[in-house]
C-alpha cells in the first residue's frame, strides 16, 4: 500500500490538492492510474477522511469528490508521484471546507466516536482501514448491513452492484446503507480496532464479511467481468492486515489460506475447473496457502480451514482426473457439520457424484434442490445438467443448462451456459 501522508507543501488552497508530479498524461495512462488508485486507495481515503471528520457520509462524499477532481486534473497536470496521498489531501481539504461552513460543527464531530486518535492533518495510518472495517462490522449492525456497508465504504462498490449481489432493488439497498450509517452515528459506535479482549467475539464477523466480499469478487453477480480483481485483491489485503493483527488466530489463517488457494486459479477462471490449464496457476500463492492451512489445521478446525482443505485438494491434483474426490466428499461432510449452508450441501452432492458416478450425483443434487435459497442459484440447474449430460439425457440437460443461463448474474457465466445449452441440444 502506498503511504498516505500528504506531501509537504501539497495543499494549494482550502479545497485544492497537491501539485502534480509531472507533465500532462495520455488519456489511457490516466484511466489506468485512476482505476488502480480506486482499487488500491479508496478505502484508505475514506478511512483517513472519516478519522478527520467523524462522519461516514461526509467522508464518502469527500472521497468521491477527490476522485472526480483527479479525473479533471490529472490529464493536464500529470499523475502525482503518490496518488493515494494526493487523493487523501484533496478529500481532507474538502472535508475541512465543509466543516468550516457547518454552523453545527460541534454537533457533527461526535457522530463517529474517535478514541485517542492523533490529529495530524489526516495522514495515513496503517490500521485506518481496519478501523473502518471493524466499524462497518460492529455487532450492533445486522449481518446484511455489515456486508453492504463494507462493500460500499471499504471496497467502493456501487450501490447498484451491491443490490444485484443481494437480489434487491437499488433504492432498497441505498436505504439499507443509509440506515446502517445512521445507526453507527446514533449508537456512537467507535471508529477503532477493538481492544485485545474484544477481538475474539468480533473477529468472526469480520472474517465472514471479508469472505463474502471475496466471493462477490471471485464470482461477480453482474457485469461482464469473470472476476472482480479489485474486490478479490482488497479482501485479501484486508485479511493480510487482520492476520498481522492476530497472527495466532487460526480462523484468520484459514480464511487467508482459502482466499489464496482459490485466487491462485484466477488466470484460468474463464474455463471450468475441469478444463483449466494448471500450469497457469500461481504456484507461489498455492504454496503460501498450503503453509497457512497447516497453521489453521493445528487444532480444532472451523469452516474456513475445512474449505481451504477442499481448495488444497484441487490445487495439489496434477490433473482433473487425479482429483481425490473421496477426500473432497469427506471434507464436504465435515463442512456441512460446521456450516449449515444450502450451497455447501449442493457442493457436497456434486462431490458425491464425482466419487460415485452421475446417477448418484443427480440423486444427491435432487435431494437438496428443495432448499429455498437455491431456487435462484444458477449452479443448482448447472450441476443437474452436467450429471444429465454424463447420463446421456441430452434434452433434459439442455433444459437444465438453459435454466442456469437464465439465472446467471454475470454475462460471462451466462454466455458459457448458453454455449453448453446449445451443445446439449445438438446431441438430443
């Protein structure tokens, strides 16, 4: 992460920003720099500004304005040497302008309780993002609100995309985010990393939310991208920070292991796992993930360690045919005991089919198909379709693939399922 301290002599005016680092830049270079800055610095800018203002709404508005000013100024003035510091300074200057004009300044500052935080001109502190995520994941908020607020403030995801992930309308999701911010203010939830004695009961919520952010990035619910790299990388970066805070916590180690073992396959994500070129998998991430898994498994294991163990079996198999489905089926049975999730039950059914044959797999999938949470889950009909194809029931497989394509959120997933539908119909 780029250091976030504003450069000396940076501010040119009350709402201005640091001077540019050089001459004008080409539009494509500016676009790439802005995309990279949004991906890597958004949470830092919001967190540093929130620490200055004590107001999450104002912090988000000022961060948005800083990026807007970058769009306007970077093409002519050049890209700053330290984009994160530039953006933080612009956001902080804008926040100070607003606060100076606020007649109710003394009433605004306590909205977000800040405990013994230094006031050093909104400079970047390495744990500001952790303060922000622990604030978003406070147990006083409902789980759905925790996830939505983390996606919005920590990851910079648009309200429309968050709504799509939750299968809600955009206005309903906007209202949910607004209510969560208001509750933080009215309940005076502190903007801080919890004390050591508080962490055990708080870290589980943060792990759950970070995993959900990773999942939204790994399998986007909408759009053309096969992977939302910004969300994947942000969730991994935050989990690494959490691991630094709690190096002995096995749940955090297991979560990070799971993320790395899955993300190691990112470059081949446009193919089904059976068709992926395993030479393109990131061996360094796999090795790091396996090391973390050993730490996470040194004692009682939780759902993250078990899930990471499943990912490790895939990562260590030299080919699809060499996958140890017997071990995966056992691990899914253990995971179902630790985490009662319909998706886990479906994945366990698929593992049974891979171990015992397509007829057993189809029966196992049909046994969990009644779960309400799976009614709009595209991988349920996709799993049925795959087993029906193996059984030579082409017409039924085509119908199942078509249903999966109808339910798919991302355009890339929909296109792949439509291609499988066409292939099944050609065999019928």
